[in-house]
C-alpha cells in the first residue's frame, strides 16, 4: 500500500467505532435503530462513492431505508450538466418538509456539485436545514464529519480543493453480491473544454496495481465474478505512478486473477487507445465484449476546440481496428450536440461517424454550459431551437442503427451472468451477455451470480429470450 495513507485509515476506523458506540447507546434507549437513505444523482463513479458511504453507515449501526423518510438522508450530487444541479435543488424542498416532521433527521450533501463554491454559498444561505456538506476528495472522512456534526450540533462544511491522498481499506457496501465497481484512478487531467469534471474531481491519481489486484482478489473470494474498473479516463491509468505502468499492464494482471470471470471498464478516451491495449482486449478471455468509446463530436474542427486530441479519421481508425480484431464487440458512445460554434457542417460530420461506426448504443447530450470551463465563454453559443432540431435528428438515427445491431446473436450460444429474478415473471431470471445485452430465461434465485451457457432462442429487439444450453 505504498502511496496510500495507512494512518488515516486507522483514524477513520476509530471514528467509526466511536459512532458505533453512540448509536448503540441510542438504540438501547429508544428501542429503534436509525435508518439512512443515500440518493445518487450521478455516474458509476458516484455510485461507487455512494457504496462507500453506505458501507460506513452500516458499520456504525444504521440500517438502510427504502425511501427518503429516513433518519439520515444523503444526496450524492452530480454537476456534469445543469439539469443534474436543478434536480437536487428541486428535491431539497421535499427534504425540508420531511425534516419538519422528524426534527432529528440528518441531511448531508456531497459529491461533485459541492465542489462548486457558488453551490455551497447558496446552500449556506438558503438551505440552512442541511447538516453536513462535503465534496469528492474527502469521502473517506465521512465518519469524522458525522461525529463532528453530532458533537457540535452545527452545520459542518468540509470541501477540499484537491488532494493527492488515496485512503485504502475502508468499508464499502456492495449493491450486488456478484459484481462490483473498483476504482482504479481518480480525477482527470484532460480538461476537455466543455467539461467540469477536472475542476470538481481534481488531478489524476492512480492506485497501485498491487492494491487493485488485492481488492479484486478479496472481492472474488467474497463471491464476485464481474468487476467494473472505474476512472474518468481509464486508459490513462498509471501515467502518474512511479514507475509508470499502463492500463494494458493492469488488465494483464487482472486477467490472471483466478475465479474472476468478467472484466468491464469505464471510460476510456480515444486519444489514449494504443495497439497494445487493443491486443489485450482481443486476447483476454475475461474482458467483456463491449467498448464504450466517447466520440463527443465527429468534426475534427470541433474536436480541436473541445481539446480532445484526436481527429475524426483517427477515431474511425480505432473503431475499425477494434471491430476487425474483436468480432461481435459492442461499441457504444457519448455524443454532445450544440457545442459552441457547431455549424450544420460540423453536425453532419458527427452524423457521418454515427453512420460509419454503427454504434450498438449511444448516449446523446445537449451541450450544457458549465461556469468556469473554457467553452462557457466561447463565442457563437448555438441557439436552443437549432440544437434541439439537431439533437432529435441524431437521436432518431442512433436509435435506428442500434436497433439494427440488436438481434445479431439470435440462434447462437453465449455465456450469461444471471443477475436477478425477473420482475414481471418470477419463473424467469434476467442476466447479461458480455456485450451487455439483457437475456431473460427460465430459472430461479439459485442461479443469481452464476454464469451459464445459454442458447439465444429469440431476439426481442433490445433483449433476448434464452434457454439453458445442454
Ligand atoms: N454538456 C453536455 N454533455 C456533457 N458531458 C460532459 N460535459 C458535458 C457538458 N458540459 C457528457 C460527455 C461525457 C458524458 C459523461 O457527459 O459526453 O462523455
Ligand atoms: Fe470530462 Fe474529458 Fe475528463 Fe471525460 S475526459 S471527465 S469529458 S475532461
């Protein structure tokens, strides 16, 4: 655990013990165990942070509640687009009403949105009923902050601008017993000009390979068969380590972990895709048949203004290379419409890439102006009606293309990781192919978390109906 802070881990575990005693004393007195609800507004990185918060709360004696009518509600916020912020403000009004009914209720706000000074100012000013505010860099201090709130009775605000610290070995709850997200790096150094992430998640820091392998081995011993490696730019993994290592090196090490069946990762950046990486992808038995490769724009001129460091041609070259080396791989993407200065010609370049890449799926976003980013002050912001019209055109085409790609595996036998009992029909279970497509088949609860060979009997568009293979 070379660059991790062992002392900090010990200290935080100590705060958790103290809180545990306080909570148990309260349970003795009231006969009631306090409840919590963590609400997540953001990406998979945020979801992972939420699991860390839940892990700490479980350890100190809280139990999870179904709804926000709980003794402790935490909003783990996102700020990547403006509507994520608006959602939080909207729901805070509802929390205020709940707190009126239950004055001992605690409310904490954390996550990316809290890294913005004007947000914190606004909450201090207009949302005085919030008890704890912290950001993305000091989640590991959550127990300490809760203790400070309970001891002082005051609003606690602790936001760090950035950090170099990585604190290992703290508890984390797992939403699923058989799959789990694993942080491999934190922060981002790319500064794409539209993106607020580098400002709210700080500079890039990678965990040591040995720490990641150890965590994955422990997870596997605990029943996990699928890991999702998480980072803002996973294939820039290891650049900040001494000695330098690559994402391909990490994948090769994880490929060797016995008992681990599936490896996913999110999100790679086209500028850092190497031939070595594509070879590992092609040769590994465990890496899933899915590459999420954000395009953002198909116009080389705009990509330059976005600071993306690749051209339309290079992007398409990667897609072709990957499809050639790994047949049947699903390729998905993120696309932004309406970046400042986007002309109809630029937009048609994006449509052209969509046509050529034949995406299996795409997340399409309307450009959202984020204060503090270079793009926010660029001239020629595109009028709303023009953006909306382009967005609708893009979405329609993306959906047409992805629906064509579905169903191609009908009649073949594939492996399925069973994830849950089907919500509509309890005699069925639902699982996923390695390319992430959903499959429903006859089965029962005992199959959850296991991998089966399944004949894909019928394609129903976005999912398959399967049968266990002999
Ligand atoms: N406006 C719209 N979409 C954005 N994204 C990031 N920043 C913005 C923004 N300011 C999108 C990108 C990224 C995804 C996670 O969110 O497409 O890949
Ligand atoms: Fe944002 Fe670009 Fe970093 Fe992704 S790679 S988080 S889009 S700055």
